[in-house]
C-alpha cells in the first residue's frame, strides 16, 4: 500500500482554508500550502492550540467562546458572545457608565439595561477593577490560548501602588458573598503578588483566598497557574530566597493539574511545564504516577506533541485507555496534516525523506482509524479520517465507503465530505481529458474556486498539455507568460464559437477577456523567446517606458552580479552608429521592438557592422535578464536568459577586423553565460571567453576589464 502513497500525494497537495471557530478574521493559511483535511473536525476547542500548523493562528487565536466566557455568560445570564464582548472588548469607561447610570454609549452593550446593571452591579464592578489592573500587567493574561503572551508594557507595574491595590482587592474579596466573584478577586490577588515578584505571598494568598473556597471553576485554574509560577520561581529561579515549604515537584504537579482540568489554559500549561524546574518540568511530569485515565491519556499526548515525532505509537496507547479520548483525535489530525505537509513542504510534487516516517506508518494509522470507527462514540471524525487515509493510498473504493458513513448534518463535516468526494472524482480516473474536465465542472462547480481543487485540476490539465486552461485556472490573463503556447491556446479558446460551461467560466471568472490584450501578451511571449518579428507584429501598446542608454548599453562590472549597476559605468558604443538618432531619454517598449526589428535586419550577413547590430541585440536582452538593468520590469526565465548569449555568439562569429568590438563581445559572453550562477564561474564555463579576451593584449577594453572586474583580474593573475 505504501508504494502508492507518493503518487496520490504528488497529485493532490491537499489544501484547505479554514477560519477558527468564533475566531474572527485573523486566520491565514499555512505558509507553504494549505491542506484538505480540516483539523478542526476534532471539535475539541481546548486542544486547538495543539493542531499542527506553520503559522501561529491556532496558538495565538482569540477564541471568543472559551470556558471563562461561558462562566461569565452563566453568571450574567447572557449569551457567550455577549459575555465575550463585555469581558474582553468593552472599555473600563463603558463599564463605569453601566454601574453609574445603567446604560452605556457603546451600542454593543444594549443588552445591559438598568435592571441588568442593578442586579449584576457586583460583577460589573469586578470587571471594571480588572480592566483597571490589566494595563499594569507586564505579562498579559488574555483569553488567548497562550497565557504568557509578551507585549510592550502599557503601564509599568512599578507605577501601581501595590499595598493600596492589594488592600482594595482584599476588601472587595471580603465584602463579596458570591463565591464565584470571591474566587475572581482571589485570582487577581494572587496574580498581582506573582507579577510583583512577591512569590511567597502569592502562594500564601492562593491558599488563603482561592483554595479555601472549595470550588473549582475555570478561574480557579487561572489562579493555580499563577501560584505554580510563583512556586517555580522560588524553588528554581530565586537565588537568595529562603526555602519554601513545598514538595520539590509541586509546581510541576500544579501545572499538570492545570493542563488536565482547565479548558482555556492547556497550551499555557504545556509551555509552563516546558520551562519550569530549569527546563526539566516535562521530563519529570512524564515520570509522575498517573491517577486516572484522563491523566494517562494527557501524558501520552504531551509525549507525542513535545517530541514532534510520529504520534502513532502514543495514539495507539491512548485509544487502548479510552476510545473516546479527545487526545486521540488531535494526534490523528496531526498525523494526517504531517503526511500532507511532509509530502510537499520542500518539493511540490515529490515526498522528501522527511515524509518517510509518516508514510511508513500509514498502514498502522489506517488500522487504528478503522478500529475507532467501530469503538468510538464520535464516528464522524474517524470515518472521515479513515476516508482521507485510504484516499492517500489510492484505495478509492474504501475511501468512498467510509466517506458515505460521514453524517453531513454538521456544516463542517458536510463541507469536508463534499470536498473529499470532489477530490476523489478528480484524482481517481486513470486518464484525463477535456470532456472529463467539463463533466467535473458541471458536477462540482461550487468547489472550483477553492485552492485545493485549483491545484488538482491544474495538475490533471497538465497531463493533457492544456497549458492555456492551466493559466486561466490559476492566474487569469493578468501578467506576463513566457510560453507562447499558453496565449495561443487562450486566444483560440476566446474565439471558439461553442464553449463548454467550464470554458466560459475560465474565461469570465476574472472579468471580460480582451483579444487585443491577449495578442499583446502573445507578442510579449514571442519577445521573451527571441522572436522579435512576431513580437513586433502583435504588440500594439505597452506601458513599459525605457531609457535607450540603459536598454542597449553594456557594462564592465563584476561577472557575478551583486547589486544595481552604476549608470556612470554604462557604455553606449555603437548605438548612434547603428541605430541612428535614438532618444536617450524615454522610449516606449513598442518603439523599442521596432528598433529591434531594424537591428535584426542589420545583423544579417557578416562583418563588423552586422556584429555590432547583433551585439546591441544581445545587450538589450541581457539588460532584461536576471542581472540586467531592467530585470525587475519584465518576466524572466532560464530559457529566456539564453537569448542574449545567442546574439552575443552570433556577434562573435561575425566580427572581422574590430578587435575592440571582439573584446567587448567576449566579456559580454562571459557575463551572459554566468547569468547569476556563480558555479558557472567556479566550474570554468566562462574561462574560454576570459582566455580569448586575455589574448587581446593590445586592446584598451582588456585593460578596462582588468581594472574593473576582479574575476577577470584574478584569472589574468593566475589566482
């Protein structure tokens, strides 16, 4: 089975763009490639920070509806979304308005009427106090997954009067009869002492104001993480502190407890474990005896996650403890993402050696996934995961069988089911054709704008050499393209009288197609390939304006390009002699093509005059190459870069008596041959031109090159 995997992965490059649940517009697709399998089908929001990604969208995402917001929603009797805005987005001023007058100018707080404000005044008072404290926290605790999210200070903590603030918090705590609010004030007390580096007091305050309440809502674990941080600081970071009366690994126990029980702070607790006990926290945590199935599953999960290795071994152990463990779904999602990513991260079409570990374990992954479809309660995820894994192995029959079992009542699973069905329809046929492309579009039109489907269709269209349609599918008609076949096919398609629905969509999806513009593009592609006459006949207009001094000149700079050429080093020999009275200021590219056509005619035959015309043609193409003055203005490719060398070679073959011209041509050939590749110099490919140039000892140009080009000087001096 494994031998087939690279085939499907090389075809697919599965990609999928997703926005985190309740996450707003912050999400960006992975840097290298998006994926087909949406890891959020795990539906375990507390584990989202552990999903595999090359950006920090999961880890830094502000999830609106976390457990803290749910607790506030329950307290206030409002929706989680309203609680999110009230707690995290509303200003201290707005909260004070609600407390004082029962209404705020903020339109998003309309739900807070006078009766609400009167009944929940204590809660609003706490929030206003918390917002007063927040700017002084040098390590900002937010509703993001990453508790320790460093930022620039808004207000230095030392500006906060510690004793007065602490007294106010303690008085507020004591005056409260609601234990939920007492717990929140207790959290603020512990956090303030921790951040002010009163570590011993922070631990004491936790026991006194938090633990003593004998309740454990989400905010309890916020406070516990602060206490654990203070304890770790005392035991491992504070050199002159007196020993604290606590077990050596108590901070590790506390952070583990936060990880095991908190819904909001799992990722923060993981990071804390990584760095506590002088970096030994996780290692010691793995050796602590586990008291429950959940703790055992979490330990194996952390082991798999922290090692960034193949998670299948730990996944297998977890499902043996609990087939419904959320950690199992997360590790499977990470495994699938790794298979997708490793297969295209470095090379778009071939899996590198880094993928072998995962690909070699795909049979075992399938065995576990199939078993989970029978044993787990949430069969939707496991049926979908199994279908994806079988798709990677080209077993489309099994893939479709498991996919049919996915319940599409959930929008996310419905979308994933439809996406994988579309993918299979595209990749399953052994051969491809224009007719099949049309049928696929008829069936899956709503999916054809998605990146994954675009990539798959581009790949399959490439099998039938439909370059024009590939271009339209990916880039439309904007920009330049070097291959004339692409524009020829697009023009033929635009002129076609009877178009399929797919062909009409390709032509119209980015706006109206202009045949004049297409011919212009075709003309430019002919120019790239050195076909000046065809280019001149097709290009009717251009927004490219040139300076003839820069476009037809040559330079005596370094062979290896290392920066913009100084215009003072430009040499304009032969331009006036061969081209006549050409403006050295503005010349439109369309006009330049006319001059190139004339030069082409003048280059016919042999002799010094024809050699000079060919030399100027070479200069023009060189200046639009990877090192030339106008390299930024026109598309460049390796094939296009050979055009300058072609004209310089013709010039060398035509020159007769003008040794200075011959010297210039030889040096130009050396530069054009190197074309940005230092290896060509190191491997001696340009040395024949240096050898011939060095033999022209009587020429002034050889002396100029010797003084201005270190590479040539090194050659002459035998270095």
